[in-house]
């Protein structure tokens, strides 16, 4: 829903209230909200975050792309969510998920070419900020990425709700050379920084993100300078500020002062930042050469940079399919290879189990996957790890005495075969309330056997009405359980 023009003379809080009433502000994704809650708890495990992230294919893809970007330079490619969580850490995951979720919410509904240009500009603001952070040898470059991204989101909200008023603001910035805050007051009745902070309050931004949202306050800190410089460079490249050598020269002078690089080149910097991020090519269809060309045209200043950017940036197409690798056997082969490497390297049981659960969930797409082991006294089978849409369920609820021979879960432990079952027609546990609560019917149970004894079990579940597990699924589970068993044997040696 859009309304235009914006009524003049409103405060930032009033304006945001009106935007909320018009459903013009994207809501925070529930998965990300849960991530924020989890990362604030001291007892949260890597597996808990991994399980929530894997529910969102787009978020999974973006986080893996950032973990593999030049800003982190991992020794080996990061191909699993659990590895990305370990590399980035809980706080960074929360910040990235928060920023990327709001960004993706905008992207889902964009069809306007001009608004799409602003979307790409917002992403490049974050990308440039992270590239500057790397040059400053900053320890948390993803904070600056989120800062640059969030700094531009108010533009998207304002354009989406009040396109005529936004274009008035843009004309004042580019052609009348007003600063952004004065132009925003002229068009909307409230300053850009005030609107940004009102939106930050609405989204309940974590403090590291809020620090970079607006221009106000202390601006001498190098990290804040890097974010503001990145935003200004992206604005120049994408036509949100006056083009030409004067604007470009001022930005280059700021970059030289910040980075101590006397030969700083904006086109080269922009190209390197774009080439370092796989999202630029796969999601936005822009190469480093494209971004460098836009930067050179903006420096030249003889044509409208916004028109150039509108031409080069493609109309938005949802690409959630890109976020999920479609060649399932190939992806499963990758996870089996990773399991073998982890076992050989004695990476530890927890790392192997996280890999196994992630491979199962991403390739076989059950509603949930649960891993259970006998307790220390060897009296009960008890769930230890869970992933999938039921990740908020306490895994220990999956339990049964080891002498409950009338339960299929215990019978499966006594054999060596993968078993397909129906929770509606068979007795899996002494208390099957868990399956009813999750609406699970189609089940797959796979024992984990080490040195001729069963030590644990995988349980995969799908909802009532969803297709049952296939013969290929059974074969994959045999292979996965075998790798996990080898990891236990390597630990016991």
C-alpha cells in the first residue's frame, strides 16, 4: 500500500506511526526474532541457531555467502550453516540475520525499477562498509555491513510509502545540492536522522546496529566514519547524490584520510568489494566491472547516475530457488564428504553430529530431524539434538526406557535396519504426544551402530499428508549413520 504525497509538518514519530498503519514498514521475520531471542541466552548452543537458520533458505544462502566472502577469508570454503555460526559467532549472526531479514522483506515485494535501484544501493552501502572495515583491520566487519545496510533502509520505506515526496527529496539533493537531512525536512516535515531513529525504535534494533543508523552524535570514531563514507560512496555510484568530480574528490579525500591509502581509487574499490561478494552476481546480476563502470560515470558527472544505475540494475526477480541447491544427490554427496573429512580430522562428535543433522535437513527436507542416544546410566533412549521447524521443542521429550520392547523406537535400536513408520498407526514411544503436537505421521528411524552395538538413533519426521520417505532417503541415512558411528569409534580409540 502506498500513499502520496506525504502530509507536511509531521514529526518523525508521527510519520512512522502512519507508515505502520499503512503496512509500509516490513515486519521482522519470526525466524530472525527467534534468533535474536536465542543469542541472548547463555545456554544457547550452536545447534540451536543452526536449526533456526536452516528453516529460511534465503537467509541460509546469504549467511554462507558472507562467511565465504573476502572479509573473512576462511582457510577452507564454508559450506554448512553450523560452520558459518562457529566462524561468525552468535552476536554477528544476530546482527547479520536482522539486517538481511529486513532487506529481504523489501526485496520480496519490489517491482519498481527505481525502488530496486535503491535496494541495490542499500546492499552496496553495507558491502562498501565491510570492505572499508577490512582495510581498517576491524575485528567485526559484519557490524559495519549491517550498519551500512540499515542506514539506507529508511529511503526504501519512504519511497515505497510516499514516492512523490521521496522524488521531491531526491531532486533537492541531486539538483539543488541540499544535504539529505534538509531535503528530507522539506519533503516530509521531519529529518532523515530522526526518521531513521524512529524506525530503529520500531524494529527494536540491537545496539550495535543502532549506533550506525543516523548521523547524529559523535562522528569521529573510525568505524562510524567508515559506515558514513560507505553510504556516501554508494549514494554517488547509484545516483542518490550529485555526480561529478567535486563530489567524488571529496569522498576520495575522506577515504585517503580514513585508510591512509594515498592512491585510493573509487572504481577499483567498488569493483573489488563487488567481486568479493557472491551475492552481487547471483542475486543482483552485477559484476565488479559493472559497479566500477557506474563509479567512473558518477565521477565523470556528465550524465544522470540514477538513470545509468536504473538501466544496469535488473528488475527484481525472487530467487529463493537459488538459495537451495537443487541437485540433491550432489549436495548429499558433499555432506557425506564433509562428514568423512570431519571424522578423519577428529573434529569431535558435536561437529560431526551438527554436520549430519544439517545434511539431513537441507537435503531430505523433513519437518524435523532428531538425534537421540542412551543416557549415561544406559536406562533410557533420550533425544539430544533437534533441527527443523520443530526446533523450539525440547529434544529430551523424545524418550523411552531401553526395556520398552513394545515401542518401535526401542525395537529399532535392537536391529541394524532403517525403518519407515507411521506415528498414527504404530506405537513409537510410550507417550506419542510429541508426534501429535508436531502433527508428524511419516517417520524414518535409523540406528547408529558403533563396534557392533547400537549407541543412538536418528528420527526424521514429516507432517500428516506429506510424502513418505523414499528408498534413496533410507540409503542416505544408512551412509550418514555409518559416518557418525565411525566418528564415535575414532573418539574411542
